[in-house]
C-alpha cells in the first residue's frame, strides 16, 4: 500500500495552470495541507432532503456551516448553486468552494438513477469556486445520458481550468445482479470509469470485502 509520502503528488500530473493553481490551494493551503482533501459536504439537501439536519438544528444555519468549515480547517465546502449564491459570498477567499453541478432526489426508484444538471461550470467560475463536483452512476441503464452529460462538464472544466471531482457510484439493477454497489468489482469499476472520463479527483464508496 502506498503511503502519503510515496504516492503521486500534484507535480506528477499533467494539468493546465488554472487546474494546478486551484488544486494546489485545496491540497496544500487549506485542510490537512499535506496533499489530501477533507471537504465539508452540504450538498445532500437535494439527495437526502432535510432529514440530515434534524440531529443538529444549528446546521440549518448556513453561516454556521461555513464558519465550521473555516474553523475546522476543511479543504473546502461542497454545495449546490442555491446555497453558494446566497451564503458563500462573504466567505469567498476564506474557504474553497466545490460547486456540485448535478443532483437528484431520493424519491424515485434507484434502479435506473440519473442526476440531471442543476448548475454549470460557468456558475462555478462566477462564484469563485476551486472545483466542480459531478455524480456519475456506473451501471445505471441511463449511462448513455450520464456519460454524455459528464463529457460536456469535462470539456467546460478544461475550457476554464476548473478541477473536476467525480462522485463515482455503482448503482442500478445490473450492479445489484453483479455483487452489489459495495462490492470490490463495482467500486473498482467505478474508479476506473471516473479516471477514463477525465476526473481530476474521484470520490468513491469504501468496498465491503
């Protein structure tokens, strides 16, 4: 297993100056500042609804969340465009923003998941974000739509020098028939797919083996 010392660093990657500058801020100027990332995620409001906040009423206050990210020395905050537009402004420059650009509710069946666009890479640039986040469902029957949509996001990220973080999650009926979304097969496939599609950073489930 590679240690933090031996694994590749940002200097080993072929990146545009814009991507390199933004990644450097998140990896080495904020959070652990040792080449690892620790984001405070508040993007689940779309995916999970308001239930995540019931146990901690203070978290309903978005100013509390951004202050927590700064005081807790996180690498950044991940959120959708609505919260970013209303609350991030006065914290710009104090904590990096990762703008999540697609999402879905948990109301429909998870047999054929797909997350449509909720904002754009242009929004991320306008808001001063240091990265964009995209959820891809590997194995979904709607993978053709998903891959085409992700490719458009990737092209926009290259155009603007914006790092692309891919939440790469195995989902759908076919995955359930091949060991489930937490199997090593599924998580490994999801990691490879994200890399093949141009992700700069990949967020994965931990496989159950």
